[in-house]
């Protein structure tokens, strides 16, 4: 259950990071509310997962999921350029997250 919560928290990290950018320095109400709610829920989930998972592994997976989803969303919406190297490096982050999960289970 901790891994499922951790993955969901990583997804929420991408949500709050994207909302933070769209809030334009907290001057836009809706993105600011999404940021605050996403941040709170993401942190609660991360804290829950850290009750049973090692802190380093949980944090690395959480950040990896959030970062890879955030940059993927930015590339898909055109707010960030797409290149073969960027895609390769994002896939590398995803591979590392999967590797941490597999190592934890062994």
C-alpha cells in the first residue's frame, strides 16, 4: 500500500509544481488553490509512505515521478521544448524509479 500511496503522491507533486508555475507568484487564485491542495496531499502521502519505506528511497521515487511527469506535461503542452536528449533523460529518471522499486522488493 505504501508504494501505491507514494506513486500517487509523486503524481500530486507534478500537479502542485505545474500549478505553482501557473499561479504566477500566487497572483492567480485557482492555480494557487490547486498548488496548496496538491502540496498538502502530496506531503501527507509521502509522509505515510515513509512510515514503511526507507526515507532515501521514498524521497527519490517521489521526486523522480514528480519531475518526470512535470517535464513531460510541459513538453506536451508546448511550454518546454522537446528534444531526443530530454526524452532520453526523462526515460532514464523513470528507469531509475523502477530500479529503486525492484531493488526494494528483492
